[in-house]
C-alpha cells in the first residue's frame, strides 16, 4: 500500500469516532434507563455520573435509586 493510500485509510478510521459531551451522556443515559437498556450503566460509569445529574436530566427517582450501586 502506498503512502497516500495508507494515510487516507488511517484518516478515515480516525474520523469514525464522534465526541460526546457530558450533557449528551446524561441525556443518553436517561433515555436508555427509560427504555430499560443496560448500556446506560456503561455511560454512567464511564462519565462518573451522579444521581443528582440523572435526576436533573429527567430520570425517575425509582430508576436512579435502582442503580445506586454504580452511582457516585
């Protein structure tokens, strides 16, 4: 593979990742919690979200209370 093709290939790989802000993580975690998706736990632990942030984001108290073992 030539230099230019290799450079283009690696540039394409690196552009596949998008950035996620803390606010996006909170919104995503709240929507996943409402749907009962277990992937919300990954977002919560990755960003170190607190119960207060999730409650302010719109999650129900019962849902947040059920995840108290992974919340700060």
